[in-house]
C-alpha cells in the first residue's frame, strides 16, 4: 500500500540497521536498543538538557539525580543536590497536608502531587515555583519537576491589586475590605493565639456632597485622597508597637472603614475613633482650595464568635446613623439596648420562634448563696437572646412578646431542658460537692398553654436530674390568683418533689392567707425591700428604712411559720447581707456574690468549695 510492502515487519533491529535508518532527510534516528527504545545514555542526555527543572528522587526522599535546570533554579550545582532531601529543596514539609501527600506519592499510594511554593534564592530574591511529583516506571523512584511561575504570579498580584484597590485613594476597596473582615472574624473565632475579638470604625464625611456639588468631582476626589492619607497615618500610629495596624478601606463615596483585627476592647476602638476625628480637624489645602470637613463615626467592637460580616456592618451602619442624628462630628459606640429599643415589636416577634430553633438563646446563671454559711446552694437560670443582628438582648426586651404570641411555651421548654441538663452536668463533674439546685422562671402562659407537669417529668427523665434539684419561679400575681388547672399543675409538681418559688414577693397584692393553700416552698423578696438597707461607708453605720426592716422581718417570720424558706434578691453590700442574716433570711442573691455568669464560672465556684 502506498508503494510499501504489507508483509511482516522484522522483529529485531540491529545496531547497524538502526544507525543507517532514516525517515526524513537530515533527521537521523537516535541509537536504539534491541527492543526499539533509546539507549540509557540518550535518556541521560535528554534529562540533563531538558529546559524543565527535574530531579529523580528515591523512596526515602533523597535526590538521586538532578539536571542543570533545577540546579540553576535553586542557585547551586547538580552535584550539590545529590543526596539532599528533595522536600527541603522545594519546601514540601512546610504544611501538613502537602507533606502527607508527598509521603503518599513516595510510598506509591498516590498518583501525583502538585503544589505551589515560594522559595528563597541564594542571591536573596524570592521566586514562586509550581512543583509536580509523580512516580516513575518501576515504582522505586519518583520524578520531581519544578517550574518557575514568578512572572505569572507577579502579573496576577498586579491584577489583583488593581481589582482590590480604589483608584482614587489607592486604599483597599469594598471587595478587599469584606475579604479581610471575613478572615478576621473566622480567625478570631478559631485561633486561640489572638484576642478573639474584632472592631470596626465606620466613617462618613459630613457634608461631602456639598463639596462635590459646588467645587466639582476633581476637587472632591482630591479631598478623598487627602482624607485617606490622614486616616492611613492615623492607623499606622495606632498600630505602632502592635502586630498589625488597622486596615483602612474606602467602601464607596465618602465612606471609609478602619478594621481592627484582634482588638483588645472598646477602649482601643474609642481611641482610634478619637484619633481619626482629630486627624481630620485641620483644614485641607488642595491646590489653593482650603477646605474643612468633619466626620461621623460608628464604632462596633465584639467577640468574633457568633459574629458575621453582615451583622457587624449592620451594627456599624446603625451606629453611624446615631452619630449623625446626635449632631455629627462625633463617634458613637454601638449600644445593644438602644438598638433593641429602635427595633419594632413586629420585627422581634416575627423572629422569636425561629430563633429557638437556630439556637440563638443562651443561659447565664446567678448564684443563690446561703446567708448563714456563705456556700453556693443553687443558681437561677437567666435567658439571653444572642441576636445575630442586634447583639445580646436581656429578657425585658423579648419575654413580654414571647408571652403575647405564645412562643414562651417553646422558649420556656428549651430553658428548662438546658438548665436541667447543665445542673446534672455540674452534679456529675463535682460528685464530692453538695449538688446545687437550679431555679427556672416560668410564665403563667406556660401553665395554661402546655402540659407543664408532663414537660418537667420528661425533662427530668431525659437529664437524670433529681426533682428536688429543680425550682420553678412564678411571679406573685400569677401564683396568688391560681385556681383550677394552674393550681392543680403546681400541686402535681410539688408532689413530684419540684420546688415552687414566688418571685418578686411583695410587689403584688400579697394575699398572705392564700399562701397556706399553695404548694409553695420559697418566697423571693423583691429587691426594693433589700435596697432599703443602706450603708454609709464614711460613717461606718447602716441607714435602714424602718418600714422596710419591719416588713422584711415580718415576712421572714411568716414564711418560716408556714414552713417556707426566704431568698433576698438584689443583695449588693456586706452590710445588707449581715442584716438579712440577723433577721433570719435563708439565702441571698445579688452582685455581692456574683453577676449572672456563664456555666464554666459556676463550675469554678463549685471546684473552689
């Protein structure tokens, strides 16, 4: 066919025929072995002359051979590479994932490794190389190839800089800012080496639109560039002596942001906001135009855990609005309470039910301390809403809404289950300490709209907590009017061994005769009585409201005659505690002993007992 014989081809090619065989005029074949493959010497010559940097590595990771291209890339000679650890030459052991993959290739358990490494050349410059490691035929060695991609990386870096920086101010733009913000939040949440906090100053120039409208955009751009320069100097000064300076970014228009990673608290952010305001106070001289501007700044600082970039920016935006509303040319710190008050009731109520499912509620615990022995007897569980947008909300912001729309039943069940599980955990963690009871607030709607008795029984069975270590608190007005189903529920709970406490006793109509017919075991005196026991530190004597003292003494005496114990709320001074102890009060609760704290703080108190 095509003038060629279709007969069988010869099975052996001799050296003589190989030397004379020609396929194309002027192009001679390389010497072949008997099986038609190039001689080893030809392989060796091709390896040495290859423009790609190559090395043959044995199963122990040692370089058996390297070509001139690799030696030139690494700034040495091929002979000096022999016997060296290949991983050291191209930095394969610097991170665990790459090192593991490299070892798997050496052992023949992985087909290939490809990674990018930054290397230090002996002459001082850095270069980027793409490293590929793959097995060679026979399975006893691997081939390492390295390609210099420094030029490509440099081009990519330049393009990224243009993409991520504002052309007017040369500051990081919105895209780079949010990338850094997300990284700061993630690092703060998972990196134990830092503070775990993040801070933000969100700045807007006051009256910048008027500059643009009257003097034109060219002057406006010059002003923005000058503002950026002052803010950068301010950030550099704030970062002096620290690991890193705050990031200054232009978010668009006349809006700037100063991001503080690993912030140390609100004081650091307040100092930075003060410095930024002062930096902008001096007039700007822009090619003969003398301009004065001021700025309004919203300041937010919080823990990275549980924070999102969106939530942080919404809080900063809200706080910036407050700064402008309060008169401009100032900074304002984010206030969760102020923010919560400006939320509509509908917005809070609509997110209550899903918030329980999303796990947005947390419990703090406030100690209940024996006045006679000073020991921790129990704790009261206090719910907080860790709202993703508005921060930590106290019960007065949402309990009333939860009672109105019925979500108090779902929330109350979660609080009870969480508190009982925690109390049981304390009991297991500290078996040599007397167990502490947990007191949980119960809304009257929980008694009417759910089977509270069944809920409590199920939770006790689920957690293994003994009934006598649970106390349910109801308000005086709810308990005193109990009849029918609520009274039956309270009686069943009492029969089960669960304690029933009347919270804020003394603020309602106090039908004292009704106490004898209720399954109540504890009276909690309202803090207004305790606050009447004042103490003058300078005079060294107590100033007690006689009426308060008489009422408290009478209530304690009555409670004891009825077989009830008495807890005093809002105990803040040692003098108050001493007087309450002499009157006969059983337990105290208040800031004298502790504020509401996280579960681990209670664990520490138990360990110290």
